[in-house]
């Protein structure tokens, strides 16, 4: 049984983050993996572009390897797949947050 795919343009627009960005969007830290099969990396690059156009501060990192849902990529979240190097995003994010919000 194949369920027909329906596209509700209004709903898609409502949940498209690129359409929600304004100059009031808070500074944003983004990371993604280019081999994520659940969410295409182009979604993150489009979001970064929208932030840039709105003049919102952001930092973005794209890792070449890693599946979707890596979270913090530590053993506590079952990241035993050899992609533990992705966990550095947490430290980078803390450094960035301190820089942006506390000028540290």
C-alpha cells in the first residue's frame, strides 16, 4: 500500500525556517553533517544564508561524515560509530556563545 504524498504549501511555508528569519532572530550556532540522509545539508546552508541576509550573527560547521541524530556524539548517546570527532561541535558552540553573549 502506497500512501499518496500530499504537499500543503501553506504548512511547508509555515515550518520553513528560512522564511521565519528576521533581524530579530537570535544569534545562531549551526552544525550539520554532509552525509545526513534524514535532513539534507542544503537545509542548513539555506538557513545560514537567510541569517546572513537578515544580518543575524551565526557560526556554522559542516562535518563531512556522520549520520542524522548524532546529538552530542558521546558514548552516553550511543555514538559508537567512529564519528566521535563530531563531538567537538559542543566545545565550539560554548566558545561561540561566550564570545557572542559575554564578549569572552
